[in-house]
């Protein structure tokens, strides 16, 4: 398996270095023969190539089996005409990575404000309210006058049906319970189409129990009783917000793995940003990126039929859980170790 590795900005190089160590340890233990292809994106690429991402890098990723994208300084990239392209958006759109899979679960040893839970948010990743990726060219936000702005929301039946199918397939592997999240009482046409598409796909999965909630009510239900949910599917912006909430409820956004998957490509990506305020201090939690790498291996296992990749992914997840339970982790999740030492604790368990 060939994986392109892009360290990113801020804490990205530190957390990616840990992730690379973990991938190499897993590759050695399970004889995966991983080939890690190192390259750059973000500020480093902007300085060297005049753009945060390049066409050559995209071709390199397309020819690989997967991509690990480190945290990027998204807020710094404001003018695409100057090469300041959001790398996350670029790869999601260019590779049609329509499914953003965001697990969230509690871990023994991490203090939380809720009871124990284990759920997954399945977020549509290519359209919705995201104006930088929901049109073929340009941006769907319009400044009509200096005082009037319009932002368009794109919802298509095709995208609704394929994200629904991804969620139902995942639900079949778990507790066979799927929750649809929407705002149909206000967005009657667009979320009406989303709900209709989901219910049509549901006919192919009669074993799955389906319920639905309006998004604002859903936020309250998740905080009050997250254990009642298993797989949740929703549109782009609602999924972005909800997945951050569920990750934080698990104890830290740093525990949230994230996979962006399409039919032929997938990208592991930490759930959090580049956190420049703590960069270079060896205090950043590397688990979000490590768990995202595990998800990438699981995706490849399913696609290739090679069970060794799934075994490696499960071993990484178990090693992370054991490290957290023993306090061999960063301070934000109850430990006393630095970024590098936390990574070495995971590597030791994999060995």
C-alpha cells in the first residue's frame, strides 16, 4: 500500500511524525509493506511552489492508495489567485471524497461530562452550504451590494443517496440503527430531498432501524444521552458541527479520528486544526491523526480484501486505548507525556 504523507502546518509535522512511526510499526508487525511517500502542502508548498497544493501533487495522490493529510492553516489561505488554496477542500473536491466518517467514543481514563457512548457521524462532504466546493467553478457566495450577501446551498439526489448508502452499510456492521439529522421544518425542499433519498435507500436495508431528528433538537439529545445513537447521517454543515460536538463529548477533539472516502480514494485527516499557538512545544495530542491513519488502513482492507490491514488498524486502536487507560498520553486526555513520548508508547505496544 502506497500512502502519500503531507505533514501540514502548525502542530502537523509533530503529530504526523508520530503517525508515521505508528504506521511503520504496524507495517512491520503485520507485514504490510507500507510505502510512505513524503511530500508537502500548505505553507511549505506555498513557499516552495507558489501554491499550497499543486497539480503534480494531486496526480501523485491519485496514483497512490491513500493520503494522510496533516492539519492545515486553513484560515491563512484567503486568495486562491495567489495560490492560497485550502488543501482539505482541494482534495475532497478533486478526488470526490463524498463521505466524511467521524467516529466518537468514550475511553476509560478520560473524564467526560456524559455517560459512555460509541457512535459514528457520517457527513456528506461535497455540497450543502459549503460555498467553496458546491459549484463547478468559483464560489457560490455572492456579494450583491456592499451590504447584501447571498450564499447558496446545493443538494442533489445523487449525493444524498450515496451518503445514505454509505451510512446504511456502516450501520449494518454495527448496531443496525441509523439516525437521519435534518432541518426539514425550515429547509423543506433541500432537506426534503435529503430525507426522501435516505428513505428510498432504506428500502434496501430492512434490517436497519431508522429514526430522524431536527438538527437543533439533535444537539440537545446528543449532549443529554449520546449512548442512544449509533450511526448518524446528515448533510455537510450539520455533520461538521455535530461531529465536532460528539468528539468533544468523548473527552477531547484530539480523540476524533476522521476519514474522507470516495469510491476510489481516501484521505485520513485529523479532526482538529493546526493549533499554531502550541506548535513546536511537544504538547500536541497526536491521537486524532493516528486514529485517522487506522481508519485509512481499515478502508484499504475493505477495498483490497486483505485482512492484514484490518488487523493492523484494530491493533492501533487497541494500543491507543491502552495508552489512554494507563495515562501514557498527553495532558489534554489525562496523561503527562509529550507528543513524541506518547507516540513511542503506542509504538511499543504495537511491537
